[in-house]
C-alpha cells in the first residue's frame, strides 16, 4: 500500500478492485434487499422470494452471484438450501448505509453529466 498525504496508506489496486466488485453487486436494489434480509436471518430461496417480492428464478440467480462473490453462503438442510450472511463486516456495511439513508429525506433526483 502506498502512503497518502494524510499519513494513511492507500489500499492496493487488488483490494480496491475487490471492494468495487462487492459494491457493484450490492448496487442492485434486489441483491441489496436480499443481503439485508439475510443479515436479519437465514432463509431458503422461497422465503427470500416472498420477502423481497421477486420471482423465484430471479432471486435464485441473484443468490448465485452473491455466493460466487463470497457475500452469501449456503448449507443444505434436507432438501432445502438455506442461505445466510456470515461476514459481520458485510452486515455492518449494509446496516450502516441503509440505516443512515432511512434517516434522511431522499434528495432530489439529478442527472449526472459526463458519467
């Protein structure tokens, strides 16, 4: 890591790329809702689909992406696959962001030029 002007070391390019990929996955409202729900307690895909209001195949695809990224894990219970988030840091980041935004009024939507 390289030192920055404030005395803190900058993260490596690899760490920044992995963080950006994780945030990219959480940029989907559906996936963020799934992680939020799983941070509150484990569930199977049927329960998640009911909770987040998504179609079963779509929720299953989101779970696959979240699992591949290491944000969600699963275990088999009989014939059911149960999903959960076991990384307290992911839970903390999601809770912090959602809680903070819940306390603030929504800003006026502006279009960003040049992005």
